[in-house]
């Protein structure tokens, strides 16, 4: 009888919620989070939104090929437009003295089907350095920053190209977004950065030696600094601070 009584008490205790677990937060699935994008940006809060993409390739003798593509959208913008500035820097050595890259990289076919943010660096050489970075900068202000368009306009369906001793560059715009490609001379490797269709790809392949590659995308948002009012979203956000102690 005692054994049955203890067993019943254990089962009853296990069925009751313990202290602090009644309202334990649950991690949301990606599908649920996807439906909340932009839900908490109040109308009229966004003053301006800008994108800056930069890709550069520096070879062993210091010669640099690259480009910067920038776009800024604000209330007075009639049509969003990317402007491209080419990067062409001379080196401090003899380009012919750089050996041909002998590395081999295989696989990677699935990279063309990824979604969201994809950053890849594959190296088959020595003394190389590569970086893929994404910056999100949110500032407050009542006016958009005064930025004059620099470079050549990149119209839809067009491609801008450039080349020097480091390699060749192409910047293209299509219905699927903007893409920047660098193919280094001497089989040193290649770099690609694309933005569009809800995704960002930064992909670098290094086959030679002593190369320096950089892909950077910056998202810049200016929000109007409205005074908080009763019942605003600021009050709701304050109620979520307690989740930090639980690891969320």
C-alpha cells in the first residue's frame, strides 16, 4: 500500500507546473518569425534606407581591383538607383613575377540554391586572407543624410566592367538584384557578391598565394526619433527585457 501511495504522489507532482515554468518563453520557428518582418516599424518612422556593397581583390604585389555600389532611398526618391564607383589601385611590384595559382577547389554546387545570408571562403593556397562582412547601422534623426550620388548609374539590365593587373571586374543589375564579380589574373581565384531576391551571397575562392579579398555589405537605416507615447511599441519592448535572464 505504501508503494502505491508514493507512486501516486510522484505522478501527481510530475503533472504540476514548477515555480517559474508556467510562463516559460518558447523559441519561435523560422516560419513564424518570417511573418513578423517589419511588423514593429511604425509608419513614418523610416527617414531613409541605404545599401552600400564593396568588393576588392588585392594580389601579391599590392594591386587592387574592386568597386563600390551604393543606393539610398528616402521620401523624395522617385526611383531607386545604384551608383557604381570603380576601385583601381597600382601595386608596388611586378605583376609578371606573380606565379600562377595551382590550387584546386571542388564541390559547392549547392551554394546556388541557398536562401538568406550565405558567406563562403574556400582557399587552396598559402598566405591568403579573405573576409565576408555584413553591417547593419540604425541611427535616429529627422532628416536623411545629405549624400550626393557618386560614380556611374547602374541601370536595370546593364553591366559595368573594369580590369587591371589584379584581375577583371563586372557589376550587373537585373530583375533578381545586383551582383559583383571579380576574376583574378593568373588563376588566383574569384570573388562574388550578390544582393536580391531576399538573400545575400558572399563567396570567395582562393587558388593562389598572398591575396587579400574583402566583401562588405552595409545596410544603413535612419529612423525618426519620435517621442514615446502611452501604449506605444516602446512599452511593449520594455516588457521583454526580463527574457534576457532566461537566455532569450
